């Protein structure tokens, strides 16, 4: 395990922040944060799923102690583990007690591991300083727009100061907090990555301007990810026919972004409980939940369909052939032999 | 009067710390509201806190069983589209989706 001295040394071993590191170093997403404080139109809050591969989905939520045990187990299996991230399935900062306890346990037991989290930014101004105290060096803030009229088309409501706020009021509060939080993190030396979900016809023409602003404010990396909106996900975008961008549309928006933030192109849009190297998820090996009955043969063998999960969708992305709107759901993909996991491997 | 949590709850625990009366507890993996402790937030907040942060439509219901967040009110997905999706999901196929 390399000794880290500066934030740049650390970033060089973070698979999500460094374009080379993802081939060598592994990361683990700990699903300890089920609660969320905003609604995103690309999210379905029914987060529990063993097979789908997309952000916000997990097989099971862990307690902080279970999370620590998961880290220990994964570290044995993946000695190249460098990063432990908290990415949901809700918002890391909307679960402050679980977040703080988890980070403290891991920092004490595995001080060499980097702590990382992703957030929608709503609670960042209130919590940024505490994150730094906890030893969090890398934070991803999802900012999809800086124009409230655009944000309101992506985030219909937020929960803020004891009320559900909607529309432009909600959008303005969210944007203000995201930018204020970004400034605090940058001032404290945290490496900040901004994620933006590219939604054709909604924020595509707005993202270059966003890129300029977040670059000027000190974000290091801008990760523009394509909207995933398969109807089977049950999201607003999926059910209302909002298509995701083609790979060439993603490339065009990235080219139009001229800010200093580095464009990230190796993102695999992982689950919130992903394990291992990017693009090769092993979360099922570490799940303690009993296999779902409908996919269990009664002998304790779980049949995992050859889903579009870590294979097809990601290969489509890599090959630049993702259909503009993929129709088959996770259990309807034909072709390939199902993998059978025995109880010992679960 | 008291609110209750319906089976559509996804157990995200978002409501639990927001309750001013500590009326929400986990029991057998599910969240439940203690009807003795629940005041519907009267006197504490302008809006009931559990229903204001809850992301799941129809999960929080009042004493008559009426959802505080009816279908479509949180996600923007029209009720008939959501019902068609749910039916398709439960039947294991997706092809009938709009």
C-alpha cells in the first residue's frame, strides 16, 4: 500500500478520480446511507435490488458496524483496495449519524484507506467542516444545473428546514448550498469532483456553462454521466419517456466544456454497494442477505441472470453503441448463460 | 389522532430523526409510528415531518387511511402510469409499459 503524503498522491490511487488508477486500485461503496433529502427525476427510491447496476441501488443497507466488517472482508479479497466511499443509496449527508460513525470506525481501523463520499450538496454548508475533521479527502457533489428553471425540471422537491419545498424555491436553495459547499471544500483542500447527469433537452446545452463555473470555483474533475432511463427502473424519466443521450451526444457536451476541471471519461456509474475494480463488480460475493425467493432454486443456489448490469450496458457504453433508449429490463435480456452462485460464494 | 406507515415504505429511515416526538421506531425490519406518541406534529412544525421528508407516495397515511402523499404527488409520475408500471413489475414483464 503506498504511503500517502499529499492530496495529489492520494488522488493518484483513487480509481474514480484518476484516469489510470481505476485499472490498478479497487474501491468499495458502503451502503450505510438510505435516507435522502431531495428527489431526483432519474432516481427510484425503491433502492433495494440485487441485480440492477446503476447508482442508488443496493442489495442491503449496512449498519456502521456491518460496514466495518465489510471493509475488513473486502480488504482480504482485494488487497489493492484504496478507497472506501459512501454513495447512498440515499444521500451520505442526509444520514449524519451513520456517516460519522462509519467514517470514524474505518478511520481508526484502517487509517491507510481513503474515505470518500458523494452527495447532492444540500447539506454541505452545514457539514463540510465536519467531513474534513473525519478525514474525508475526496467529495463528489452532483450538480446538474445552476439555472433554477433547469434544476427544477430535474429535482422536483427538497426537504429543507422542516418543510418539503418545491419548484424554483427548492432549486434556488439547492444550487446556493451546492456552490457554497463546493467553496468550503475547496478552501479546506478537499479534492472535489462534480457529477452532472446529462439529460437531453433538459440540461445538455447548460452544462458547458456549469463546467466553467465549477472549474473557476476549484472543482478538480467534472464527470458528465449519461442519464440511465430504462423504463424498468421505474423513475420519472424512465416512465415518462425521457431518453438518455447517445455516446456521441455525451462526447459533444464534454468537448464543449472548456473549464479547467478534468473531464472524467472512465466512470462506470456504479451501484451504491459496488465492490472491486471499476466495471467488475463483486457486491454479490459479500452480500449477507438471503437470496430472493423468486430467483432461488430452493437449494440455496441463486441464479443471477446475465443482466445488462455490469456487462451489457457497460460494454455498450465502452463500445459507444448504447441504444438511445434501451427497452429490455434487467430480467428480460436474452443471450449468455446465467451465472449460478452457490451458497458458499454468497 | 396519529399517522401510520403503510407497507409501501422502503425503510430508508429518513423520517425517524425528524419526528419531534420520537414516535417512529423500527420493529421487525419495518418502521412503525407509535399512535400514542404521534401528535401529527401539531404545535411543533407547520407540516408533519415524516410526511414531509418521506420519498414514497402513499407510505404515510392518516387515521382514516388516506395517504398524505398520494400517487403522483412526489415523483410527478401520473397515477395511471405508476399503476401500470407496478402491475408490470409484479408480473415480471416490462413490455406493457408506455
